[in-house]
């Protein structure tokens, strides 16, 4: 695992903590429970304090999402919940 999310529940932003920072880019895709892409983020490494804050998620509907992270050749997925 090259990153972790501070909390699996979010409201309007996600804070990603990179556990293995390298000089590559980080790509994140947030998909709804139907698999549709709701939001994307690309960040260039290195980042300050090994953290990336993904803002602007306030307009997404409440529900369950899948976060797909890609850094170089590494990929990971995790389930998240947007709440009130």
C-alpha cells in the first residue's frame, strides 16, 4: 500500500497520506456504486508532508464510492462513504 485515506467517510474533501512517496505522479479516480467516474485528481510528487488533499467533492451525492489510486505501476482500491 502506497497511500492511505485518513477516514473512509468524507463530506467535501479527502485527505490522502502517501506512505511511499516517489518522484512520480498520483492519479485518483472516484467512482460511484454503478462504476461511473464522478471525479478525478492528478498530483505531481513530491507533495508537502506526503499529503494530498482532494477538495471540491461537496457536489457529489451521498452514498458509497470506490477510490482507485495509481502511482507509477502500483494500483489500489478502497471503498468510501460520502455522508451528510
